[in-house]
C-alpha cells in the first residue's frame, strides 16, 4: 500500500477514475422501449442522462485529488471528503440506474419528448454503469491512499516557509553588521527604497 500513498499515485489514480467515469457517461447505459402515442418506440439513455451530474462529479474528483496533494492539512481533509463523496455518489447513481432501469429510461424519454413525469418503459442496463462503479472504487482507493499518506505530506508551499524563530533573515550590512533583508522589511511594512 506504500506506493499508493504517494502524491503522484493518488493523483494518477483519481485522474484515471475520473476518465473512466467520463467515458462511462458517454456510453449507452439503458436500452429498451417506451410507450408512445403511436406504440412502443426504441429508446436509449446514455450515462449522463441516466446519472445526471456524472461528468461534473468526475471533474470534481480529479480537482479534489490535486487539491488533496497540494494543500495544507485542513484543505486536504476537505478534499479527501469530496473524493469520498464523489465515489459514493457515482456508485449510488450507477446502482440506481441498474436497479430501476425502466423508470430511469421512462424519465429520460419523457424529458427528451418535452413532457413531465415518466413514460411507461421497459429496459435493461448495460455493463457501463458497472464501469462507472469501478471508476468510483478506484477513486475511493485514491482517497484511502491520501488518508494514509497525507499524514506525512507537506503543503506545496511548505518548503518555502520561513524557518521558526524570530523570522527575520539576517544579511551582512555595509560595515559587516547584521541587518534584515529588504524582503523582511517590506513584510513588516517598511519601504527599503526610501533609505
């Protein structure tokens, strides 16, 4: 598990999960027939119709993984929670599409025809909702890697922080004395260009 807890592995897993979910969202999830005024009509619901918001959730997952690996401790935990939420949400939407395929297809067909409610439909789900679930599981693995590895990660800007102590960077003055750097003076509100 140690390889999965490194920053690059977490980001790559989350991006792979997002790509899988985006690809699944473009595929046909449910096929069947819908009862129309002239009789049964063949209907198809793609992933983005059967699971509204799937593409947005995939993008949130990828952004959350990047934020988890580059942020400080508090933002990291918020990002990890977002990754977990996306994984659970995509799984729930996908399983709903499989278990309620006729109802989902009827609702998609009604929306496509401009009516409200749900049309009477029969249909079955393809394997694509399960592909989206696989992407969600991969995202949850990335989130678990971030939880375990995040304890020893520093924030992206952590290496550039001022060392602990009085905070002033001392440089040699004109006569060898120790004076604050111009940067430290600007930080305190002094303008070194006025000297």
